[in-house]
């Protein structure tokens, strides 16, 4: 028999309480039990909780310490808001909890959150996918930490793509990060951003290069809660996207013929051929 209880896994965003989604705030406000990690989530998000809600700090609890709360929710038909930093889809240890909840016949639902890598891009005022410069973003962390990396997932290998990269959970070994990025092919003058506690009251966001990344981290004595952004898009001048070009057409807009011909000529010159009509990127 399925329980009437439910566990919501809520993305708290990078830190600032007003970066919660409307859905996340509503879920927290409706919950009988709110579980949060004081080491990762800013206390301001608890302002959304009901005065009579049971508030549990999970920062010192293994999953075995949280399991009794899920079991009680299943038995008593309670609603739990399990708050995770950033977005639960990224390094949130969510999958193992989903499996536990389903074994208890608890309904589960995930509320996405703003990830710290997009928050940092906003803080420095950069687009991470600049046309003709970078059209991919690699999210990863340095191998060799507490959690083993699967074969083939190495920073050095990812760096060979030369596109935008966001590195999480790697600040304690900044020298190794820098060495791997350089070995993978990023030039030493490749732009980089070091961001500590992005959107928190004590945030620190510093621009540097791949060649000065280690020195920057050590200068500011950073070792946790720090994200790196790397790649040429962090300093590139904006090349014009085709989406808003008068020569581009889509369901809601017709292309101007002369602009369309010019756009096709430019695209063909860059690709060594002629772009397919209607498929201009």
C-alpha cells in the first residue's frame, strides 16, 4: 500500500534565499519536516518554513540518520522538504535517497534549483556559450577525490575540447587543477573565474587566468565552497547569434531576403560550403 507521505527534494540555489524558485518556496512552506544542511544551505531559506515545522540540520547526519525521518513520513503521512544546495541533479547524493524513499512507498518529487555555475556567470556578467567561441559547457570536478571518477572522465581529457568548463569540488587541489587544465591544452592566458560562496553575503569572486589559478586560490586561502569557471567565452567579444539576425527565420518570423542571402554566404564561407536553407544555427 502506498503511503500518503511525500518527500520533496528541493534545490535551494547557490545561497541567496531570493534565488529559490516560487515552487521551492511553496514546498518548504507546506512541509511538516524541513531537512537542510547548515554547511551547504544558507539559513535564510528557512524563513519560508511554517512556524510549527520540524527543522532538522542534516550536516552531521549520515543517510542512516535521515532515514528514520523518511520512515516516519511514510507511517504518518507527512510531507518532507529535503533542501539541497544548488540543483539536486548535480552532486546532490539524491539518487540513493530516491531509492530509499521508493522502498518505503513514499511519493517523491524534485524541484530544480539555480546552480552555482550559472549564478557565477551572472555575477561576472558573461554568457558561457558565445557563438563561434564556445557552444558547450562541461560540468565536472577533479579526479582523485573522495568519490572515484568513472574511467575516461578526467579534467585533462575534458580540457582538450577548449570550451567552457565549470569545475566543482576541486579548490583544495588547485595546483593539480591548474596542471591538468594546462596539460589538456588550455593556454596559460585562458580566462578563469574563482568564486567562493557565490551569492552568499561573504561571496568572493575573482577573475584570473588558468596560469594564475593556483596562486589566486592560495592568495585568498580558499579550499571549499569554491567553483572555477574556465574558457575563452569568459573574455570573448560577443559575436552575433543567428537567432536574432534579420536573415534567420523560424515559426514566428520571416527572414528578410537580402539578409538571408548574406547570412547564408557568411555561413558557407565559415563551413566551406553552403548552409542548408532553414537550418541556419
